[in-house]
C-alpha cells in the first residue's frame, strides 16, 4: 500500500527529530510497481515490487552528507541520520549550499488514479492476451513490455517546509515482426489513467507498420523532406528539457550561449509557430507540484512563438546571478500556433520525402548545436507526389535539432499527443506533435529491420 500523507509526514518528522545538524532536508518515497514482459507471442516474465525508501541530506557547518534506508523502524531511520552526519564530517565544504526552504504553498496536481496504481493481474493479463491474439491473427511475432506504477513522494526541511504528492503511470510498448523477419513495427503509449491507455490501438499500429514495411528497398542516404510521427519526435526531443539550463548558457556550454557570457534570451531560436512550455496542471500531462529545489511549480514558457523566453535557474545559480529561481519545468508541451495538420495531410503535401515512425539508439553529438545521431527503426517509407510508394531500409542520421526546428525548415505541425521516448520504455511523457520538416540529414544506410 502507498503511504498516506499522514504516514509520510510522520516518517519525515521522525527523521528530522533525529537530526542534530545545522540544516537538513528529508524525504520518503513509496512505490507499487508491476510489469509483464512478453516475446514470441508468449508471456515471459511478470513481477511486482512494493518499496518504501527514506533519505536524509544534511549540512554540518556547510559540509554535506546523505544517506538512505528502506527500513522504516525507528532504529533504521536514526542510523541513516547518523550515517549522513558521519559522511558530512568527512566531506569538503559544499560551496553551493543554500539554507533549505521554509513553508511553501503548493497547488496539488491531478496525476494519480487508484485503478492505475493497483491494476489487477487479471486485467493486465487480459489486455496483453488480446495484443498477442491480434499478433497471431496477422501472423506476426509480438514482443513488448507492460508496466504500471503508483508513487508517493514526500519532502520536508528542517526549516518547516513539507510537500506530499501522488502519481500513477501505465504504459505498453509493442514490437511486431513478420515471420520472415523482413518487416517490423513499433508503437508505445502511456497514461496516468489506465482507462485511457488504448492497448488495441497500440497493437493495430505496431502490427500495421510491420506488415507495411515488408520488402523494403534500398535508398541512398542524403537530405530528405521528412514527415515525423509523434513517436519519432518524442525520440528526438526526449532530452529537450535539459538544454534550457541557465548555468550551461551563462558559462558558454549551451546552444543558447552567446559571446561575452550572454545568452539568447529574447532571440528567435525555432520556427515562430512553435512554443515550448511546462504546465503542471495540464489535464493530459499532469506534472509535479514541486519544481527543482522544492520550489512550488508554476506554468512557464521556455519558448513562446519561436522566441527563447526562459532559462532554468537553480536556487544556487539564481543567487549567483541575482535572479529568481525558476519554478519548473516539470513537464514539456510543444505545440504550434496554427490549426494542426494530420500525418496523412503531411504525406499528401509531400512531393518527395520520407515518412519516419521511430528512431533508436540516439546519442548527443554536440550540445552547443543540439546535434544528435541515431538510427531509424521499425518502419520508414518513401513518399512521392503525396502518396506512400514503398518501404525503404533504415538510415543513420546526424542532425542539429535547432536546424531541424528552424524557421523555414518546419513546414507543418500536428496536434500535440501524449508520447514517450522509446528508450525510456514508457516511463516518461511529453505532449509532442507530428512534424513535417523540409530538410533532415541521413548520413548512411543501416541494414537493421
């Protein structure tokens, strides 16, 4: 069972009562987690985990120590505090220490559904069995991962702050492959509400991509117009929230740095139709009520109409630069300012290009240009004169995301959809649109299906 607010607050108070240090912050997290893996159209593993973990970070004369425990009896909690104190005595001075926050006003978010956190094994098995049956009906081999969790997180400081929040998440990913191994499809979705996770759609999309990607032809690498499905956009932009760090920008280590220690705040950095923001209370993507450093989260724009509006200042860096710390981001929404276009409309408007459904094994190349490399996977199709002509073999790409999203390169923008980068296995979410971009750089061919 997940900890109630009263139970979590009691554990936090016990930890603080044991603290003799000058300052401290404590936390307790409670989790219910369960998963099912399946492969070759058969269930393979199933597991469930229940865990409670408490942690303490404290400062003795600006020297920091931290410890944690998953035993909630009084002796174990006290032992964790004593261990943190011992480590603090051995540590160098924490030059970035700031006093912990006093009481803060938090506005709760609505990202927790009881039926998601406690999905029954029977319900889960029925959903996966229907996915496997759909694969068998179309003579494809399915493999995937289903997970569900409920999480409670509570934090308290020696200076009187306390926060408590709950969240839930359920996800399903499916890779479908033809029996001959010449076609592959992938689809992943998640939600905080299990009733809104459409497992039937996930099966249809993955199976359909597998069947449509058979007998792929070889196409030369080069620069193409591309239609990127929301999953492909999620794979590309999975780390975008980290690049808005103000310290990186101020120190010249960011795509938003300019000479002389200045930044690109107020400058146009992407197509003017695009905005990037964080909204803790978005109904489709509830975020945490607590932003970095314990600051109460707020809705904020990182990019508005293509212009860089906000960089993220930690409490420490904000003090260094005499600014206010940034109350986010706690989630990411990317949307366009014009009526959205569907993927089908994007294809119909393409004279010559590629439809890409999924990227894999993405790695940063140069953070200053937001350049990344990776591979297409599980379905690429050649488009000519507004119609999908045939599947093509996969590519490796090298692409600057700033160049990809630049004004003049973005042609059409879809409606934001709740998606997750595939390498996160569904454990993270963003609201991202499909995109049609004029130029995308494929550098070589890949033989993977």
